[in-house]
């Protein structure tokens, strides 16, 4: 969903290069949000993997 929103903002502005000074601020913020979500998911997945290897398995 965030990807689609970013693409829509870029389409409206006619600019898809985040390095362009005219790149939409909302798209910048959504890109940062998307990256934060990806990092959070990766951290949580690592925690889950670690916990699942530490928990004793039921027989």
C-alpha cells in the first residue's frame, strides 16, 4: 500500500527521483516510513527466530 501511495505522489509530481529538489515531501516521508517498517519487521523476525530456537519443544 505504501509503495502504491509513493508511486501516486511521484506520478502527480511527475518526479520519481528522490534526489530531485522538487521531489514531493510526502513521498520522502512515505519512503522513510516504508524503510522503518522493513527494519522493524526484520528485527521482529530475528527475535522470533531466536525465541523459537530457545524454547523447548513439546514432545
